[in-house]
């Protein structure tokens, strides 16, 4: 099973994602909640107080890098999956995380919590 992806990797096209295997909406909600950190992995951050125009220049440059043919060719050569998301998408993921129903979080915690001895 592929986890932390909304689509299948081309190299593992025959292997379903967790979302595909979810038997019902509750299971899918749990998987989607558990996967959220994978969609925001390896973030870039700037220091507090950065002028807005500088922040926007950095955001624009980051997304341009993620589309640069030479960068993408090198990433493919070394087997590095590149799937950058912009600041608006990160904010949407954080909002989605904050809006996760308490029942989903409780189920997640029950499944992934510390084991009892």
C-alpha cells in the first residue's frame, strides 16, 4: 500500500493508495488525517518579521525552482520525488487539520497511541 500520497507513484502503479483501500468514509477520513504531515514534509520557513514583499519573492522563487527543467531532471536522476506545494496550499492543509472532527482525532490517537503493558 502507498501511504502519504493522493495518487499512485508511476513506479508502483499496481500498488493502491491507502485512500483507495479505505472501506468507508470514516476510514478514509482517518487515513487523510494521518497523511497530512506527508503533504507538508520538508517545509521551508523564513524568520519572523520578514517583509511581505520578500516573503512573496521567496515563495515565487521556490515554486519556480519546482518547475525548473534542470532541477527536475536532476531530481529524477537521483530518484528524488519532487512535489512542491505553495504557501496557500500549506495554509489550506493546516486549516483542514484544524477542522478535523474530534472523532477522527480520537480514533487516530487510539490506534497510534502508546501501547499498554
